[in-house]
C-alpha cells in the first residue's frame, strides 16, 4: 500500500485522507429548507417573482427555459425563502437529489417545493459541495435514503444527515476548478449536439418537402399513392421447435429497431413469426400512431417479427429509395397520415387501417435526388452520433476524476491548479 493510501480514515462507504474532515451536511450549511410548499395555480403569472421548480434543476446548472412567476402579494409570506447567489437547489421529485447552483442573476427568486441548501462559505466551497451532491457518492446516498412509493423523493431530514467529506478549503476550490473544467467540456459538447439536432430537423423539414433543393437537382416532385409504390412482403419459414429465434420490435417516436428477446420455437405460443430482411420497412399495427415504424438495417437482417407488424418494400427500386422513405416517416406529415388512417376513440386503443393508409399519397423527387437527400441526412445523423459518443466519453472521464478527487485518492498540487 502506498504512503498516500496508508494515511486515510473511514468515511461512509469509502475512505478519505486523515487531514480531511467529515461532517453531516447540516454542519456545513447555514440553512437547509424547503421552498414554497404550496403555490395555488392562480398565483402563477407572466411577471412577478421568478419561481423555479424541480424540473428546472439539471445536473450542475439551472434551466431557465421554462420558468414561472408568482404574484408578489402571495409571495410576501415566504420572503425568508428567497434565493441567494450560491444557494444550492436540490430536486425533491422527478430526478430526486439532482443539484445545481443558483447564479447571482436569480438572487431574490423563489422555488416551489425544491430543497434549498445555503452553504457556510467559510467551511465549504459551493461548487465543491454541488459537485459532491451530484457525484455517484451523493447520488448513492439519495438512492438508499429516498422515501415514498411510486414516486420517490428526498426530504430535508434526509438531506441534513448526508455525509460530506471536507478537504481544506483551498483543496476544495482546486477540486471544483478541475471538475468544472471537465463540466465545461461536457456542456460545450451538449450545446453543439443540440445545435446539430436543430439543424438536422431544419434539413428534414426543407429537404423532405422540396422547399430546399440540393445543388444539381430540379423539376417537379410527383405525387404517388402508397399503394403504387409499396409492396407488402410476408416471409414465412419452416418452423423448428428447437431453433433459437431472435425477435425484434420497433420503438415509438421513430426510435428504430431493437432486439426484444431470443426464444426457442417451443417457447413461442403463437407460431406466426415471419422473417424480416435488410431493407424492409416495418409498420407496427398497434403502435404506429406513436411513431413505431422503421427500416430494417443490416444488423437485424434475418430476425423475426410477429404478426403485429406489416413489412413493405418498394414496388420499383428505381422509383423509391427506402432510406429516403425512412427519413420521410419521421416527419409530422407522415405521423398525421398514420393518424387519419386509424379509427377508435382512445389513442392508445386506435386500430391502424393499412388499406386506408395505402390510398394516401406522398410526393417524390427523382430516385437520384432521393438518394442524395438520404445521404445528406445520414451524414448529419452520424455527426450527431459522434458528438454523443464524445459526450459520453467526457462524462466517463469526469466520473473517473470525481472518484479519485472527491475521496482524496488523488491529491492536487494547489499552486499548479491555480495557475493552470
């Protein structure tokens, strides 16, 4: 064992350096309180005192894209709960235990049923504390100390006894600085992802409707009924009770195909499976109203689908590119077409009438333009996927840093951090 690891003491479910303290959260807080516990609907306004809710609390930042306001007269009774810069808001419900700092620009705002922690700044650095609450150690504490049945929540009493490691204040600030740098890289990547997703959405709206044409293409798009361009395929196969069949399903909201499970023939009661091949487009008869349709990719070639799916291919591959059709199926117009092709009272129980759908129409450019549009959208999608993978990697790196720094397994050289 190294010298650094010898000089340690037990803390909660880990160990910390002997020169660190360990306190319950109440010891390092001026106040731990619950925001306004009741706010009648009539108190919500378009102006007045800002009112944050649990859903505004994101990991490490306060989301102000959807805020409410409370009547100043109603708020007078709760002036002692007005927020200060550096307060830590913690969600009680939704994602209980998620924490963020209150920026100075929201001094004087209120919060509705959230938990509010006001750190003692002479003992604990606010950024360090917020990071610790959001770490796997803080979240692990909440997971084992949540209350409630169907909807778990965290209360103030639970929060007060939360164990907090307390390094010397300069070291806290240094740790917070290093982890904040990691956070900044993650947030920058996430903002870029959001921008790219908006751009992809704009491209889909423009390219799939012909409002924007790619360079080199012209001419009118032609209307075709689905009946004229799509052909239903049913690939039966010889059943084998001892064969292991990979079953696939389609996610809602154009979420793509996934492996549901693998079962032997003798485990399957309704023996009406069919084979799906790469290039098939699947409609879920039961979930199409929720966007459950997708193109079968190479990964799922040869998998099995139940009788609750309709598989189609182009009647003429020189007329319809199925990658283009896959993108088109994600548009609001296509969603609307599946809706008007269904009947029933409740949306969860409506029945899709495929024959009615086949009578509807879509506009198609030339096969060359369809292919070019599909390639542009695929490139945009791949760029987003690469950025998401980068964000995941950054989050893993930050998690590793937190495990080391928040337990003191790795100590920082304070002077070097200050000048970095």
